[in-house]
C-alpha cells in the first residue's frame, strides 16, 4: 500500500502534524492510537469489500484490501464513538459510509446507466465535473459557494447513506459527492481528491484547513 504525499503535505501546510498509520493487528492498539490522535483522514485507495455491506461481489468490483478494510472500519467506528474529527477522501467517503452502516454502488458504469464520466483522464489537478452543494451544510460554510468544480477518480459511489450521515453535495447525474454528520460529530467526506487540487485551486485547501482547525479544538 502507498500513500500519495499530497495528503500529508496538505495537512502540514495547515500547521497540523500529519502521522501515517500502519496496518495494526491488535484491536487494543487501535484504541491506543485513536487516543493519541486529534482526528483522522481516510484516504483514497481501492474498493471496500462489499462483504462489509452485505453484498456479494459484482463483476465490476475492482481490487480489494481486506486487512485495510478491517483496520479502517474499526478505526472509523472508534473515532466516531469518541467524537474525534473524521475527514474522508474518495475511498474515504465510501469507507466512512460503510463503517457507519451505508452501502455502495460497486461499479457506476454497469449499475447506473445515466452517470457522467467519474474516471477522468485529465490530469489529477484538473477539475472535470461540477458538484452542487447544499446551502445549509458545513461544506458550504467552508467553500462559501453552492457550486464547485472537482476532479473525479472513482468507479464506485455511495448508494444508501448511513442513518447518521446526510448528503451535502451531488454531481449533476445525482451521484453523491459529499457527506456530513447529522449530529454533533465532525464528519466531512468528499468523493473527489482535494489533495490533488489544493496547490492550484486554493478553495480545496480550505477543507484541510477546516478539518485541522476542528482537530485543534480540545474536547
Ligand atoms: Mn465524481
């Protein structure tokens, strides 16, 4: 498994201290880790095993990493329980939704006939489609706009939204592009990759800034 350096560069640029998490095996260590951290970003990556939302694998399902799923689902639930800030990016929005009880489309192209292109072939920093943002959302309060152009590198998407989450942005084909918490937790999750855009499109940096600001608040 690899992590693109843009994730931790964005966190460091906000003034936060980024720490990378290994694949820990002992459940007790996950609790110890969460106690040490102020919050967590769930990064991009391969597909979440549909076993975790009670589905059999669709032919369009891609690569999966069972050890990473186990680790991240457990970490996400512990963070949520302890009310620590959670920020999800791409696979991260899908992982958070599944960890909190939601489901996914395993393959947009074969399961949704009118979807637009969500696997762009343009450079990673380039926006290719627009998202429409709910005005009464945390996301809107960060971006101060109801429209945002984003990049897109996903073949899966959120289907049924976890009961404690709400949809705050969609692409024009209806695909869910951002989720937030319905309660007092800080959960911000986006389907695009702000870490690949923030150096050229500064509005995307504000997501990292707001997340780290929330992490700096001591509960
Ligand atoms: Mn998209």
